[in-house]
């Protein structure tokens, strides 16, 4: 059985007047949604997404399909809310997290993301980014059209290519990891 400790903190930062982040940090789900700054109602989109995952607190999740289904439901709730209220049109959020899935003797981690919010894993003294950003700059680096060194100053480095709030729904990425003694995860926007 996976056992551990966790903590969470959120800060609106120095640029925005409203904190557009929402999160859940309670077994078996640890997740952050970052409402898209500069878009209508990013804080509403992140809150709607997290609401879908709050229902999982204390639940036993079978496998990654449980998480991917919740991501689709979160996207649907954002799209439906935007369709009902024109003031919410265009709202979106990134989402990333870690969940415990499986029976107690076969538990695994599922890491998932849509957008450029990230999950890092610290294991045996090495910090490694698990998720892959869904961003214009990452796609250019992956295609070999932009160097990693130039990515930090690329003018469109903050353009997200996948987020919740789109119709059709974006594809989420997910990874299943075996638990390791002493590992740590950082989930951040």
C-alpha cells in the first residue's frame, strides 16, 4: 500500500489580481488546474475541473481510465458552462496531477496532464519532469525546429496547444509508474 505525506500551497503571484489555480490534495488524487491567464474566467474553468476530481477523494480507482474519464467530464462541464453563459466563452484551464490506482497490493501511480502544468518526480536524488508540456515551444523543440537553449526566450513560449474547455475535447497524456521507496512528486502550474 502506498503511504505518504503531502502538502499544498497556492499563490496568485505578482502579475494577476485573481488566483486562477485550483487544486485537490487528498488521497487518492493530487491535482492542480491552472486557469488560463488572460482568458475569460480562468478561475471558473479551473474550479469546474477540480470539482470533478473532488468527488474522487477517498475512492478506490481501478486504473488510468478512471482518471482519463474524469478529465473528459471536466472538459464537458467547462464547455457546457461556457455555452450557457456568454461571459464565460473562451475560458480554459490546464490540468496535471498524480493519482493512486489499483488494489492495495498492486497500487501504481498515474501521472497525467493537459496543457503546460507539470509533474516532477524526485527519485534517488534525481529530479525529472514526468509530463510533457502541450505548448508551442515544446512542440518546436521536439520537432528539432528550436533548440532547448532558444526555448527560454522564444516569444510564444507561453502559448498552450491543449487545455480543457475545448470542443472537441483535447487528448490527455498519462503515464503509469511503479511506486518507489522515498520518491517525491511536485505538481505545479
